[in-house]
């Protein structure tokens, strides 16, 4: 009887393993972001989805609009859904532009997880399984409260992706956290490094009493560092930034940047692949959305961040 039981259990285990392998075969997940090709911050996203694909044994693909055009992104979502993947992981940078294609993908039977931008409520409205990311307004508000405690009363928000509502939410949240109007303290810097640098220099020259600078990622932070070095304000003006990167880490170490907000983009790409794979294989799904940030990184906590900045952090 014991031998028969052992044989039965072994057969069941082998059958389960075979079933899992069969389910894994052909599984494909597409991540669609709103990022232009020029934004290096998204390399961490690409690394996250690639590692998750390797570890889970599934096919993954990253797609994005080369120039960051959201209408182009909407078409990419439609094309991704038409290719018949098991799931789509996508940002929701502009609800008005992207909700239609996402709802259509869900209606066609494709499981969707919203990551990085948008909100848990918006994810629910488009029919997504869940949201993985950092609520942008909340993160900006937390940063504003922190800056207010440090004595900041005015600021410049360098917005390098102003056509994305989530970027503006960061600036607005910061202003609200400070308890002041956003007004003209947010500039449309564009994405050209030289143009960003010149616009920062021009604003600070016209508004010399500005207490702080807020940038929204390496694209705007790196040229802003150069601007502050040029006008002699580096290390003197309060400087906070969203996200991390090589130059941001150097700025933190040098005392030029007070803090960086880490939304852990690696997790935003990695976790949805793991969640979707386990959902399709075993029918299990976390009961709540996952907030990957905000977390404040300062010069005191840079050991692993510095090691993996731009790769996994």
C-alpha cells in the first residue's frame, strides 16, 4: 500500500509538473510604456521585465512610442492586443488617450496590469487586474511635506514630459504639500539636455529667491545639475528629484541633491510578469494593488542603490 501511495503521489507530482510546463509553453506578456527612446530611466524597466521572463520561463516583449507620442502609444496597445498575448502590462500616462485601447484589450480577453502611471482607481475603471506603481500625486505631496519641514517656501519644477498628466501631478502634489499655489513654478523644459539647462538657468536668473528645485527624473535632473554648477548654486539651493540614475547618485553623494524619490521601477516591471504568470498557471492573484514607492533615498543610504543605479534601482 505504501509503495502504491508513493507511486501515485510521484505520478501526480510529475503530472502537475508536466501541466505547469504545458501552461508555460507559449505564454507571452507585452509591456507597453509611454517613454521615448531617449529616456534612459526606462532601462531599469527593461531589465526588470527581462529578468522576470527568464525566471518564470515566459516570453516577454517591451514596446514604446519612439518619441513618447501618446497617440502612437495607443496604437501600440491596440497592436499588442491584436498579437494575442496572454497579458499586457502598460502604463496609463493619460487616461483620456489610453483608456479606450486598454478597455478594448480587456474586452478581447487579454489580462491587463497597469504599472508606473495612472492610479489604482483608473486601473479598476479600465478593467485591469491590478495596479503596480507609485501614485504620482501622493509621491509629490509627500515630497512637498518633507521640503516644507526643511524650510522650503518656493520652488521650480522642471517638467520634461509635460504632455503626460502624471508628470504634472508630481509638481502639483509638491506644491500642495508645501501649501502653496503651483502657479508659474512649473516649466515645460522639453527633453533636449541643452535646452533644459538653459531654461533652468533663465528661470533661476529671473527668480533669484527660489528656495528649491524639483526635477522629475534623470532627463531633467542631469542638465539641472550642470545648470546649478554653472550659476554657482550647486549645493546651496535645496534640490529634490524623482527617480534615480548615475548622475543623480553622484549628486546625492556630493551634497548637490538632498534626496531622490525611488519608485523602484524594477519592481514595476518584474512583479506584473510574476503575478500574471502565476495567475495563468495557478489562478492565484494578490488581493490588493502594489505601491512600489515612494521611498526617499539620501546620501546615507546609497550602498546598494549606487551599485545598481540605472540597472535595477
